[in-house]
C-alpha cells in the first residue's frame, strides 16, 4: 500500500499518533501552574501553622490537650470511663465557657506531668498540682483552685502510732510511701525522715498496694486523697490528728508552659469567674470536697455569667 494512502486511512479512522505531541501545549502549562499554586498554598499553610502560638492553634482547631495523672479526687476515671475529678471537671467547665468543646485527655504518671508539658505533649496540666517555688521556675501556674494539708494513710488501728513526719523519723522501722514528684517527699525529708526510709512510687495504686502488703507503714498524700482512700479501703485509716510540717496549707492550680502566656491568661480570667460559682460548688460536692478545701480568697457570692 502506498504510504500516502495508509496515512489517509489512519486519519479517516480517527487514529491519532501517540507521544508528547498528542496533548496541546496549553494543557501542560495549565497543569504546571496548578501544581505551582498548590505548592505555594501548602508552603504558606505550613509556614503559618509552624509559627502560630498555642493559643492561636487552640482557637483555630477548637481543641485543647490536657495532661493528668490518676489521683482521686483530683483526677481519675469513673465507672463510665469518663475522665473526672476536681481538676478535669473544673478545666472542662472553664474551657466550655471559652467556647472550646473538645478536650484531648492524655494520661501519664505524676512525675512526668511537668516534663511532658514542657516537651509539648499537651497544653495544660489538670491534676491537683501543688504550687511550689521549684515548679514555678519550670511552668506558669493559674489562680489556685484548692488548698489543703498533707495527710497520712496507715493500717487500721495505726499500730505504729504515727501522727506526723517527725513520728516516722523517730520510729526506726517505719517506712513512708510517697508519689514521684509530689510535695510530700520533700516535706518528709525536711522533717527528718531518712531518705532510705522513704519509698517513691510512680502512682497511687502501686503505693497503696505497697501499704496493704506491709512493704511500707504509711502513705502520705494530700488530705482529700487520703480521706477518699480511707473511705474506700476498710483495712486502712487516715491518721488523725496529723501534724503537717508547713503552714498555711499548700494550694494546687492548673499549669501551662511559660511561653504560652496568652493561653494561660485567657484560661485564668475565666477560671477566676468560675471559682466559687454555684456550678463550681456542685462539682466539688459531687466528688466529696467542700468550701473548706478552697483558697480563702475565693468569693461565694458570684452570679452565673
């Protein structure tokens, strides 16, 4: 067949040659422009999200990440597997007032709360964290929400007659359980309890187990926690009276990273309005706390806003 006739036949059948020349050049230019625009858009978004503050991210996403450690009544999981307790419930109520509906709860051991907050794993600590000078160097605290003294949990009948850290120091066989990172360890040391007789545990459950199995003779935590543990364990009791080594009582608060001043100020302003409100008192009553556990500066004549 003549080549010209073959070419004509291909054209009549609608057969087009393959290869780069098959597509109009304008298509290639348009595709390149779209890809360039997409790259620029992604780059701009990445730049702004990488440089936004925590407060800006929370406002944009409407999500705040909160770290907690299990220690009732400050933070724990109820029968419905809901994170509750004084700190989570107050935080939840305050963020709702600020228009934030979603909270990502991140559980860790008490001693890891501050390191993980500073590392950026979460944005806030809600776990009954004592305000202390050494901690104030690392994190920024809000207005305190609770104030209380340390207490001691012992075996039923208090067989060693322990009513202070000084009693523990004087009794050569007495061993004290404390929680890693908690204030009670330092208080016991200041009161003369030898370091080798202070046993540190990562969480309350392990410390409670040690006491019930006679590995230690007492467990020291804040008074609301000890009161609750005594109510839940018939073989144990709160040592009463118990002479705390410091006065006035210590206070707990929420904590933020120091660089997140805007987020802390926003939360703290709403927190001040919430503390002492009828909603706040209902939360406290539901977990066994009352007005005696609040800072003396809190007013109880607030109206719901």
